[in-house]
């Protein structure tokens, strides 16, 4: 065998050895990519959590000390939440035995054509939410794709939909707390002045519900100071990227992507939501329900 042939065979062997060396690493890389996609698409979006917060405010009537409120938001039914997932969410809410349940909008999603059967499923599942006193809801921007159907579902499920209006809730006493609800900012249906009452000068403990957290700025500009503002819409940006921030940024949010804010005597809690929007994925941002315990000291 000539020297040239031997050298060619050695060269071929070196190339083959290099391919063999990198092959397990490439397989591992593709395995990690596939595993990561499965996690952000099918695992974390179903990993429903409950986040509990204590809210201490001396203006809360004594009779409401220890009052429990569950806050959920942004279902976007049909993307990552269907009948099974919605039933799981309702079970988690009922395990808390809340006094009041509030929903801050986006039951629907504008990218999904919802069938009548799905409307019935939502209605039949949400009616099972158990609250000791009341269930409140406000409209999100996506709920205007079929506002009449949203109102029908929520009313049948026992929710009082607050469209730029209010409701007084009494509990073992003569002093109520006031729930105020305003409609979507993005749909230009929001009317803060209409939602306020002629009795606004009376210092009731006020809990304000709105879909978009940008209402925080509006209330500050108008010198209106509810004790608590509960919002949704952000979905926590869906994907939280270390050292970068949030992947999905929407209108109506401003810089309010985090859970908690306090400014000018207003405390705002923003729900990270339960569904997804635009992309059916979540990462470092599991879907969640907020659970608040109210205390006056």
C-alpha cells in the first residue's frame, strides 16, 4: 500500500473520529431543545399556582378583618386553557373557601373561534366557583369580541359584572366596603367618573377592579385613591428572560409588569393570569391565582 493511500485513510479516519466526537453533543443539544419546548409549551402553562398576600390597611372596617379575596384573570380560553384546565382552576379557587372572588377580564381570546359548546363549558364550570358572599367581574379588551356572550356567561355563573359602576358589600356590620369596576381602557369603554358614587366623600374602604394596570396612572392623575387596585392583562409577559425582562409587551400596561406597586396611597396587585396570549408558552412565569387576606392591623 502506497504512502499516499495510507495518509488518505488516516485523514478519513480523523474526520470520522471528529464526527463521532461531536455526535453525542449534537444529540444532547437537540434533546435539550425539544425538552425545553415541551416544558414551556405543555408543562409550565398547566402548572397553576396560588400566590397569597396579606394586605394591612387601618381603614378596613373591623368586621372585615381576615376577609379572603381570590383574584383570577386572563383565561384566554382555547389557547392553553380548555375544559379540563378551567375545572382545575375552579377547584383551586374553591379550596381556599374565599369570601369574595373577582375576575379581571379576558375570558376570551380574539385568535380563537369559540364554538357554542365551549361557551356552555365555560358557563357550566364557572358557575361552580364558590364564594361566601359575592363574585365580581370586569370586561377585558378581548371580551369585546362577543360582549353579550361574556355577560351571559358571567351572569349565569353568578358574577356581578361591574361596568363603570360599584357595589357595596356588608359583612356583620353597618359599614360596608365598596367594590368599583371599570371597563377596558383599550376599548375606550373606561369611565372613572361614572364608576364613582355621589357618596364618594364617605371614606369607605375601596377595592377597584380594572383589566389594564395602566389605570393606576389615570387614578393618580385624577387624584382618586382607592385602597386597593386589582388588575390583569400583563400575563407576566409570558416569558421572563433573565437580564432582559419580558417577552410579550402589550398596550395598556405601561411599565407595570410586576405583581405589586404602591404609590400615592394606592396599592395595586396585578395578576400574572392563567392563560396565554399570542404565544402558547410560559417560562419562569407560571400561571397563577392571587389570594388576598385583608387585615386592619
